[in-house]
C-alpha cells in the first residue's frame, strides 16, 4: 500500500490535470461533503474551488487503537511468547479510530464474518477529519 506525502498531495492539487500520471479512479459522489464556508477564513482549504473531488481518492492510514502503554527497554526485552501485557483501559471501553495518528472518533469492536470491524459511535466533524488527514492546513 502506497501513501502520498504532503508534497505529493500539493503537487497533485496544483497540477492542471494533464500530468503523465495515470488518472485516479473516479471519486465517489460527495453529496453533503463540502467544508463549511466559515472555515475558509481559518484554514487554507486545499479542497477549495472544486478540488474536493480530486482529493477524495487519496488514501490515508486509518487504524483502530486498543490502548497505549509505555514500557522501559528492560521490560520490552523480557517479553516472550505468551506474555500478557495489561493496559489501563476497560475491556468494554470504546476503541479509538485514528487517521494519520490523529484520533477522529471512537467505536465498538464487532465481528464482520471472519474479520474484525469497528461500529463507529462518535466521529469528528468533516473539517477535523480533513485536518487529521493532512488535506487542509
């Protein structure tokens, strides 16, 4: 899986659409996916001026975070197969949904066939998610 860094995103948005790179897949319909107009004064919206459709296919890392814990190097080196690491978080607590290492929501673990999934319970507003993805500054 390949991710674009900020300079590549900026170059994509600055291009006039006639680059030699292959055309990205068609963007999904974005009904209601327009940043609020009052935010244009606070942020430089790279998705402004009709460019939102061009950035929708950009892939960003999205993860579910169970818990965090700091360990000293000695403890890290003592880990063996079968070691149980306890976290200061209830097993019933909602899990964090993280994009680009920035929390954007929470949810509950669910089973999707043979896979693990997340039922989103809370989500940041669209502008916060665009900030987390690095698509606005």
